[in-house]
């Protein structure tokens, strides 16, 4: 079989992504393929498809986007086909992002405030039991120590930016905290579940749009499921019967995409 795999980094997209183009020009092309990413750490992860299943191949070609690779690191992509092709890429990004794996169009870069990520908690489910006649207690644990928990402190400078953050957090889905190593934060990219969010006005003037938000989080495993990487005209038509109905919303295409899913 004559198969090729091409990886093209797109750091300017929202959010940054790697485009993967698979082609099979053999006489009997495959009908589906799983494309995986290997990070420098050696971890291999399947690139997320729309439904979490293998990527359908039609007419010997298929395209998929990886919205979750770590930034600023060499990436190697491969297929589940024995002897299949590989491709390399590096996504050079200079700002941190909060990426929504299920609806990438909701993702946003953010501004870190003083005190953000200042500490971490490594909790554990543990019981300590004192025993009569014994100087030391018996300790039992529920298993491995939990992944780190901490708090992100973000600043938003406009009502539009605040609305974007609200949309990102609205469904409570785990997010990918993706921080470029070039920033020197000493923080690996990780999936986080954001808890109760608190918003404050640092300037006590109601007309001032600046806000600070506290996002407590717990690191979690990579969420399962697919991704809705784009908005189709069929999606729009299912909600808005006429062009007039669509125009009346006053929303841009990006705003429509952010609401999809």
C-alpha cells in the first residue's frame, strides 16, 4: 500500500492545532485509521475524532485536527497500520491556553494574575487510627496519592473576554491546561476539572470592565469521548429556519461555533 501521513502545525488557530492528512493510494484503500501522537515523554495518545472511534477514510483520504498536543515540543504521529507512515511536527506557541477538548472553538488563551498557581495540594484518602496499648497509630490509605490541585487566578479586561470564559466553563467539562515550556512556569500540560469559580472587581467602579477570577482545579485524567471541531451549515440550519432568524442573533461565526455542542 502507498500510504502517507502529513502533519502541519497551525499555531495561529483558535486554539492552536496540528492538521493531519492521511492518504492511501493503494488499490484497496483502508476504510478507517487511528492516528496517535507520541510526546517527548514517550506517552502515546490517540488523536481525538468526532465520536472517539477510528477516523473514517473516504476515497483514500482523511483529515483530522489535533487540538491537544503539548506546545513547544517535538511530536511524532503514527497510524495503527503495520508498517504505516509517520509524521513529525512542533506546535510553537508563546501563550498559555485553556482548551476545551470536546468543543475546541470555546478554548481561550488567558492572562495569569499574581498569586496564580502559587501552591499545590497533593491530597490522599487516609485514615489514622490510634490503638490502645500501642504508641504508634495504624494508617490506612485508599490508594495512590491524588494528582495535584491548585488555583488559577485569571484576569479579563472586557465583557467580551468574560463572556468567552463563561462559555468555556459553562458545561463543567475537563479542560486542557496547556502551557508552553518557553514561559518557564515549570508546569507540564495537564487536564483539569475546574470547581467553584469566584469573580471579583479589583477596581470598585461599576463601569470598569476589568475582572479577576479564581479557578480552583484538580488535575484529572484525559477525558474520553469525541470532539466537535467545527460548525457546519447543517448545524446552523437545524437551529435557525431563515437567514433573517440567523441575522437577528447578531452573532459572528466564531460565536455560533462556540455555542455548538
